[in-house]
């Protein structure tokens, strides 16, 4: 997606949703709440937060939680993914989340917000070059 198709208002809304979602994170082990908000091609928005577990490896990241919400909400193509972390500088999605975002939005733009004023903006292909995707199974 080109950045100019996402208005500043819509981006700010997604940022707000991601921050709000982080407030609902279940992260008693890491104490690192993360929120994510997705925008689909047809304008719908979905949110997710990280959901940890006493069996640590079973914890789910915010981005994948948002993708699950999108799928159960009817699916769609992701054009923008906004992530909020409670850090002084922006943090990018982990590798697993990059791969899962690729499945539903290979050309999505990823925006990382944090407690500081910096915002990182990266096209997903930059974060996950030479990605493995559905076409590789054809
Ligand atoms: N986390 C996310 O939710 N998204 C990421 O992209 C990176 C990490 C979560 C996983 C775990 O619950 C906590 O942050 C600390 O790693």
C-alpha cells in the first residue's frame, strides 16, 4: 500500500486502537504489554494484544492476536499494521509476526509507535525480504 492512501486521521485512529489494546494485554510474565491494530483494504480495523501463558512458549503476540480477530471477523487483506510498545523507541514486530502478517498483507505498511515521539514506518517486504508465502506452495 502506498502511504498516501492512509490519511493522518485514520493512522491516528489505528494508533489509538493499538495503544488501547495494549492496555488490555495479558502480560503478567514479561510485563511488556503490546497492542496491534490492523487496517484492511476495505477499511475495517481489528485489534489484538499479547496473551501470555504460564507455559511461557505458548504466549501469543499482539500482531498475531489481531490477525486472528481479523480472520474470525471475516478475513481480509491487510494494508496497514500498527504496533504499540511501551518503549522509549519504536519496536518492530518479531519474526513470527512478520511471517503471519505476510500471509494476509504482503505489501502492508508497518507502523511502530512507542512512548517516545518517534514512529518507525516500514513496508513489510523490507522487514521480511524474500518471504515464504502461499505462492511457494503452488
Ligand atoms: N510481543 C508482541 O506482542 N509482539 C511482538 O512483535 C514482540 C513481542 C510480546 C510477546 C511477549 O508477550 C512480550 O511481548 C515480551 O516479549
